[in-house]
């Protein structure tokens, strides 16, 4: 009787595994493509190429600033432009490296990532290289065949 019970439990586990495995495979397959979109967005920003950065952003983009005001796609573009202007006035060079996904959740055509990356820039005022890390929570959606960023949030 015990052997039969263990056999049934084993059969149930195997059956569940076959149903879960395809979903896990889909998630793992999508992560490299999603990471590439985020990497390209960040690199475009670092290279001060606002149009290339915005090509990675959904027209349905929506997030909130520190005051709780809604930021749509147009306001994001304006904010990126302001940030790029500030960076250009402070740093002769600015780069982003070491993008790591610390947590991810991919379901169907939606994805949420928690990422960390390093930055460095040569400060014109101090004539020294500065470095730091940023953490971001990023949401994406698959639009057609492409993943697009739908929300960004800085994590302190």
C-alpha cells in the first residue's frame, strides 16, 4: 500500500512538472531579449541619444515622479532631455556597465525586472572620475514582436 501511495505521489509530481516546465522555459527564453532592450535604453541614454532611448519606450508609458505626478511618454522624453543636458554639463564621458537582473517576473506579454547597474563619468568640475550604482524597477510589455518599457522607478 505504501509503495502504491509513493507511486501515485511520484506520478502527480511528474505530471505537474510537465505542465509547469513550458511556462518556465518561456520565461527564461524572454529574459535575454528583455535585458537587451533595457541595456540598449540605458546605453542610448549614456551616449546622449534620446531618440534611440525613446525607441525602447512604449507610447503607453506611465509612471509617477517623486511628487506623485503622472509621467507619460512625452514627459519622459522631456525629462530625459533635461537629464542629458545636465550630464553633458557635468561629465565629459558617461558610461553604464554591469547590468544585472536581480529579480524578474515574466508572464505572457508583461515583464517586471529589478535591475542594478554601475555608472562612471569624468567630472569636468573636479577633474576626477566618479562612479556609482543605480537600482531600477522596470516594467515592460510586448508590443507586436518587440518588448517596450512601460514604467521605470528608481529604487534607493
